[in-house]
C-alpha cells in the first residue's frame, strides 16, 4: 500500500497513431502493456499518454500492437498573466 504513485496507469489516454482514434482497453490492459514494454509506471503522470502503432479498428485481425509512452509538451501556458481582477 505505497503512496508514492498516485497516478493510476489505467487513466492514461491511449491513442492510435495510424487512425488517430482514442483506444479503450479492457481494465488492466494498459498496466499489462506498460509492464510488457518495461515502462516504470511510477514515472507516469497525467502529462503522459500512450500511443499504439495500430488498433483493432484500423487493423482488424491484428492482436498485438507496439505501444510507447509519450510525454506531452507543457509549454501551452503563456508567460503573460494579465487577467482582469474579478469585480463581483
Ligand atoms: Zn487505429
């Protein structure tokens, strides 16, 4: 019952790189794939996503897809913070 990893790998957003569809695995599948890929789930957070090279909808019949974790860029925040004070 460690507290060091508060992010549930099952909450990772998974997307297919071929058709761009978000993928929904069965419960536990993401964790299983991450373990198979040798990914340390302790380093994952909500800024990570999992991409799959193909998925059952664009490659029917295929059951094994290589996956990898990508870290999303965090430079979306703008430097200037000139919001008006709320006058309620
Ligand atoms: Zn696909």
